[in-house]
């Protein structure tokens, strides 16, 4: 398991050449499938545009780097400029969201009671599955580092402004 904040900033290295192509700038999630769709990369040099790396190309997510491999001819299509990628996914933008966009989003129970605010995501870095969300119930609990884990199976809706759970988790 890995937290989103642990992946941000990691160098992204191509396996066959050892070349660093950039650093993880954001983790893009497909909220409909519950998996990581890809990584938005900050390029290694300032002359290059932001890049996109499809998560299917990732071979390992380690504590110090993300390793990917361009295995077949045409796989370069999966590593595109961010501009090209954004144009393709505009139609499904509500279900395709970056972790940075989801941080700070309020989580509500179906009865309208606020559960807290999204602080981070927890993912299975091996298969790319979203395991759940780290939620801060209040400002004080956030300052104290006290957070609750909300499994992704408990999410009923990822809305434009709020995340709605399937059931009330109790509390006042």
C-alpha cells in the first residue's frame, strides 16, 4: 500500500535506458473503475512539456523511484504530452480526477452530515487499485495527525463538489 503523498515527487525512470523522464506531479484516478489511470509528470528539464504516463506501463513503484517500461512498438502512445492527454479525457473529466483535485474535498454521509475532508488517497501501487481515502474529521484532528480511513467500497458518489458515502459512519 502507498499513500498518494509518498508518490508525489518521485523520479520516473525508464527501465531499459535508466533515463529519468520526470517526477510524479499528480496521480490521476479513474473513479469509475477504482484504479490509477496514470501519472502526470513534471518533466526532467524545463524545455519539455508536462508528460502523461499510462499506469499500465509502470513496472514498479519503489520508495525512491517509479520504474516504467516501453515494452512494445507503439507503447510510446501511452506516454504523451499532458496537453494531448487532457484533450482526450475532457469528456470523462468528472470520473477522471487527479489526487490534487480531490484533496480538500468534503465527504458527506447520505443524511447530509459532514464526515470530514479528504487529505490523501491510499492505493495498491502494484495493481493500481484505490484502497481508500484518508479523511480528516476536523481541523483539530488534522493538526494532531488523527485521521480516519474510508475504504473506497464505502463511497457511493464522487461528485463535482462533494464525495458521498453509502452509509452514515456515526458521530455527531
